């Protein structure tokens, strides 16, 4: 007792605690720790005043600094029973802040909550309702449902509105409570108190969002509120509900469209107007007059100076776009000008609307202007634009892409945009297009070569994935390259040490493929000349299999329209000029002569082997497992070549001889790299049957027992990248040649040669012109002075239907998988509680009284507290419940059908209790069992009679007078 008095005399209040925290800014943590120790001592006091002050300080520290106060849960429950309202308020506030579903002592608060809910003091009732709305658990909701049912009909509006609000939490925790309380909740829709009506509409709106079909019988009540109410908040909720109900019942949509349009015309509240607009454009799109009115209101929002209203207008326009594209065309100027708005949210919405207009005919033009727009945009919005282009063009396995050569060129130019951070997406699409679209591989190798020799990309970590894809493409489809030696030099350049280990491993593996290809082509050429040195025509026929497919691909590629994604005014070249020349050159010139100035010469192959050996020698001792293993594979192949073909690396030997035998290892390696490995579906593994006798464990708990002595690797940078697992993924390969890269890429390569003059071949003078100008050509930017106006004009033109030119080639074949290329998304199942709640609401509205066992217990409690069921039944069958009776009963002409139905339900409830008692007596004796059986049969026969007179439909019914 003495310690309690001393604690109360010298106890610090919450105000003292706050002052102390502000004065101890440097040693704040020490002060809080000391204060927590004091609170732990004070909260154990038997004096409730001392305990309440300690709990108040603990709640403050927990809310501000996140301190754990679960250890004080019992003291919270203890203080809740205090008779002083100030102390009770502190306890309820602490419970609402700290209690959760795992708090065990919340069960001890059930009695106190029930007591306060039945209190005559409205402030105590409000405290209990507020706390219950936060900490309600299935147990609390089940035990306190009778008290909530009573408060729903309270004579005090302040209590009734809080009880209505808390019922949503009770329903979510205990769905069977709807069988007791839902009818009384609906009664509050006729309340004269606007706050109670608002609370009831909020609860019903939240319930209807999950399962609107169950609330169709309440359409008459909602329609009455829609017509009569003048409360904007209530009208917003009821319009939301009709937005969900209208698609379920077309006749209902016909009836509510006019009141909604009337509110849209007359209201001055922007919030209500927007809700009406959204309901019209989502659920009432069949009514043209309503849609036109909604579009006029959307136009008002778009031109408003308030950025919030403009954002809402863009959102509404985005909803309209799929079904009414003309509406977007009418407002295209506002949408496109919004791309340069200061608000980032407005810019994003306008970008999404613009991407919804993309189609096969205008994807190139819109992408051109948007990519050009990224140059002067901030980094964040720049990547949003790039991400939108990538996602739109790759949708449904590149459904809207017809010219893959243009799209691959666009991917390469997007990689060079200064703020580009979409390396992962571009990397995936480069590899994906290579595996799916055979006709695009020629352009892929050309773009990959330009990326590999660009030194500016090596220092950007966001683009390392793109370089990895470029290296993979260049090695996998090296037969399409004009100069494999140049690709080899780019893959082995010294600056690749700036790349991460996973990318360097791909570089080494691609160099392995290029080396095998060069050796195979050189030795095949040598053997052919040795077999028929005087018959070059025979060599031409023998080498046709190396490049015949590529000749066709190149010829087809030259026939395409050359479109510059940056300049729509670029004149197209005549596709008929170079096709014959290309075919003739390939028919008359040996394949090796097209590789370079010297071709696959003895000296070139020797330099290639020396370059490879010098570049990969240091990597054979790398600490990275992937790099070390792949480098040693390449070096091992070179050692085998030296042993079997010593004259190949001996410059003083007889380089002109053709009597070297064809090494079997090179042929085997070339065949292995040429093997067809097509793409596979993402869900292929799921269809593989589990072998009999194989036991798959969910965890690897016994792994330590199996591999206990195995030491983990020292390096933690082992790569599990996608490219490693799919390193050798390919399709049927074809051979051929491609034109040289752009002038810009050649200049970059020249600069790189100056810095690293290591085994570089002499540059070619007669380079072929690049048929695909860069999408980001600086010379073309002068013609785009006003991007917004250009995009407005371009969008207007591209939305019009265009006739395809006659010379356009057909769309290339895109390999699709058997069951789709997207990862299957499992359908979201409704939670069990939502199903139970919807079923309970449906049973109540349709008059189905099949109540669960738990509901029987609640009914018994209610009848004991109400002093008999007759008074409760009479209360239910009077007043506004006639409307609900009419809704559930299809016989609309009988006004007393609702009262008779409730009377029947009352009879059924009266029979439940005796039946339960008869089941208990069944175990005591045969005589009682016979009585129970007799009563049960008599109850069944009465139910059959009642059922024959009043048949209830099983689907929600809307009265005909409304429709």
C-alpha cells in the first residue's frame, strides 16, 4: 500500500514524458528505455489511477516508437472494468491499439464489452462499439451479436449509427450474424436520421461490392433512396451499388439510367458527378444519350484547372476507350498535351490512354513519336514510356507487330536512350524474338553486333542484360553474320571485365560458338578445295547449304518497307533494285569470299586462335565457376586443334596445303551447336508425370545428413540467370549474310580499335548501306519542333483505317506454344467467410430460414433477453419490413404476404427448440424416443403444408412495379 501511494505521488504524467523526450534528444533511446522500466513497475500497482497513467504513457510510446506492449494486455483488460470513465477510455484506447487476432486475453474482455454495450451511459456504449470495430474476433462477434442487434434499433441516433457501422466488422468475422441482424440493418435505410442512413448505405455498399447478385432484392429500397435522397454521400453510395446491379438485370438498368442522368445534370458536387459518369461508362454503355452526357462531363473535367479533376477525367476516358474510341479521338488534344503536364499521375494516365489506341496500322508511328519524347523527359517518365511500348508491342506474343525487322531495330535504339532502365525487358524480348521468329534473326544479329561494339553500354549497369542478350544472339545465330571475326573481337575485348560475372559467362560461351563456326567453315572450305581444286563451281554447290537459307532471308528482308521509327517522312527505298543483285552475287561468289577481304584464310584463323587463347587464358583461373569452366572448355578445344592441325597455327608452315584432315571434334561440336532446341511452355514441367516410387518432399530438412561433409563454395557470386539455364536454346538454323551496321556503329568500332589495337582486322571499305536508320537519329530531331502537335496530328491520322500497300510482305511466322505463352494465373477463389456471408444474406432476403446450429443458440439468447419470441416476431412483421416481404415474394398483389411469411418463420423457430430437446432425450429411453419421433413427424408435415402454400423462389427477384 505504501509503494502504491509513493508511485502515485511521484509518478510522471504523459505530459512529463513528452517534455522529457524533447529535452533528451541526444540520449532519447536511454530516456525511453528508463521510462519503459518505470512504466513496467507502475502498471503493476493496485491503484487504478496509477495503472491508467502508466498505460497511457505505454500506449503513447507504442504508437510513436513502435514499442511492443503485448505484455500489458492483461492490465488493459483489468483497467477496462474501472467505473471511472476517464480510466475506461484509456483502457479501450489501449485495447484498440494493441489487441489483434492472436491476443489471447481478448477472450477475457467479452463480459466487460457486453456490460458496456448494455450500459445506460451512451459514452460507454460508444467506447465499446469503437473498440469492437477494431478488435472483433470470431469469438467476440459471435458472443456480442445479440447486443449489436439491440443497438441497431436504439432510440439514440449517435448509438444507432455506430452500431450500424460496426456490423460490417461483425459480419466479416462471423457471417451467421447476418441471419439475425441483416433485416434490422435494412430497416435503417428508412431512418430519418441522415447519419444513420449514411452509415447503413456505406455498409450495404461494401457488402454489395463483393457479391452484388445477393443484394438484387433490395433494389426497390435503393431506387427509392436514389430518387428521394438529397445527401450527396448517400447518393454516391447508391450509384455505386447500381453500377454493380445494373449489369445483372437489364430491366433495372433501363429504370435507373434516367435518375442517374438527372443527378449528373443538376448536381454541383464533382464527386457525385464523377461517380455518375463512371457508372454510366461502365454499366450503362448501351444507352447512347447517357454516354454522350457522360462524355460532356468528362470534357469538363479534362479542361478543369484542378489537377485532381483532370486526373479523374482521364481515368473516366480510359474506361470509355475500349468501347467508344471516338470519344478518345474527340479529346485527343487534351490527352496528348497532358503528356507534358507537371503532375506525374496525369502524365501516366494520358500515356495509358494513348497506348490503348495502338493497333497494327499505327504502332510504328506512335512508337516513333513516344521514343523521341523520352529524350527530353525525366528519367522516371522516360522509363514509363519505354515500359508501355515494350508491354504493348509484346502483348499476345507480338500480336500487333508485322515488321519484326523494324521492331528489333527499335529495341536496339531504345537501349541507347540515356535514361533507359528497361534492360531486363529488352533482354527478354531480344532472345524471345530470336527463338520465335526465324525471319528476324538476320536483323537480330545486326543489332546485336552494333550493341556489342558500343563502348558506352558497358558502363551502364541497367543495360548489362541487353549486352548479355546481344552476345547470346550473336553466338547462337552467328551464321547470319557478315563478319564473324568482328563479333569475336567484340566478345573478347578487354573492357568486358567491367561486366558482371553472369554476363561475362555468356560472352565466353558465345565466343565458343563463334570459334566453332569459324573453324568448321574454314576446314570445310579447305577440304572442298582439296577434293576439287580446279572446279570452283563444285565448291559453290557444296557451300550452298551454308548460306542458301540466308540468301532467301536476305532477299525477303530487302523486300520489306524500310521504316525509320524516328522519321515517318523517310522515303522508302525501291525493294526491287537489289534483290537480283544479291541473288546473283551469292550464286557466283563462294561463301568464304563474303566474310571479309581475306575470308577464312590460314592467317586469319591463326590470329583468331591466338586472340582467343590470349583473351581467355587469364579467365581459366577465375574464381567464378561459370567463367572458369567455359573458358577452360574453349582453351581445351584450341589445344585439341593444335594437336590435330599443327600447321594451322604454324605461320611458317605450308599454309597453302589442303591435306589437313577434318578433325572429328569440330564436326561434333558444330553439330551440337546446330541442334534444334525450340522454346518450351512455362507450364510444361507441370505436365510431366511423377515416376512411380519417387517421393517428393516439401522441404530439404535431411539435406544436412546427406551432404554434411560437402563444403560450400567460397565465392557467393554463382549465377543462376535465365541465360545460363537457357544457354543452348535454338530453332532450325539457316545460313546467310547480312549487311553492315550503321555508320554510327562503325565509328564506335573505330574508336575502340584506337584504344585497343589487339588483333583487329583491317576495316572494309565497301560497306553496304544500312537499310534501317537508327530510331534515334539526331539529324531527324530538327524536324520535330513541337512533339505535342506532331503526336496530335499523327494520332488523328493513325486512328483512321488505312489500306495496306500492295508491296507489303506477309507477317513472319511467330512460334507459339501449345497452351499459350503466359504463365497461367489461378482464378481467385472467394473466401469461405464471404461465401457464408453471401449465403446468409441471400437466405434472409429470400425468406429461407435454414439457420445453422450456432444461429439457434443466438436465437435462444435473443429470446431470453427480449422476454419471449412473440414480441420479437411482432416487431419484425410490422413497419418497413413489408417491403422486404414483397421483395422476397413474387406474389406482389398480396400486401399481407410479408406478415404471413414472418409468422410462418416464427412457427418454425418455435419448433426448433423442442426438436433439439427431443434429440437429447433420445439417449435416455425408448419411450422418450417415440415421443420425439412423433413430434418430429408432426413438425415435418406442418412444414410441408406451409411449403405448399408459400413457395419461395431460389433466385433474387426484383418487383415488377420497379421494372
